[in-house]
């Protein structure tokens, strides 16, 4: 096995928060594992929402994983802020020191179709599993971007299984109505 030297910590590509309803916010961040053959089964993170004066409103932590050379979305929904309005979100990731060498790349599926309906705030996607194995316990995320490339909404859904060499559909919903379609999904 190769030595675990000069491994890079996950890179934050972006982090954002999204109003949901009644002083509740979703938070999301896109992170990248810059290590080609190295994965971690436990990445500990913490989102913090701050007001315009830089005072902490609320925070929520969790745990996820990173596959080799993967871009992954970290998502938490429904952070309550009371009557305070957030102005900034920060993502903190604990230093990763449990990297494992991965000889095989994890199986993945392909998004073959995306259809967004503005009137119902519904995104339908079609997924295809081209591998010879079933993929189980999948958590899917969708992020909507405006013309400037800024994320303005995020959602999550789960799928129990995508059978080997098959297709299936999944849906994402939002409570608010959008005025126009996102420029990128």
C-alpha cells in the first residue's frame, strides 16, 4: 500500500444557506476530495449561521464520507433561527486523519435527464446504473443555480436501491414558488 503522506484536506468549493419557511434555513456546501486514491468513511463537519453583526445564531454538525477524487454535497435542512436573520454561513470540517487507500473506485450512477417545473417547484431526474451491482442506501442532492452561478436553493431525497443495469426516477421539491427556471442544476 502507498504511504499516506502529503494528503490534502477537503477543499470547500462553496457554502450557502437558503430560506425555507418560518425562520428555518437549509444549508449546503460543495466539498472536493483532492486525493485520487484515498477515501475517508468519517468526515465530521459543522455548519454555523451568523447574523449581520457576526454573532452566532445557530449551528448543526454531522458526519459524512468522501470517496476518492469526489465532489460531494454536504446538506442539512431546517436550521431554526428564531426571529434572527442569518447573513453568513460557515462550514467547518475537522481535520481528516483517517484516510484509507482505495484500490477500487466506488460504483456510481449517471443522471440522464433533468426536468424542472417552475409552477410546481418540482425537479424530476432520471438515474441510470450502468454497473453490474445494485447500489443501495442512496442520498441524492439537488442544487439550483442562478445566471451568476450562485446557488439559490437545495433539496435532498433518498432512494433505497438502484438495481444493476437499470434506470429509475427521483424527485426533489421546494415549498416556495420560483419565478423562473434555474440556469444550472
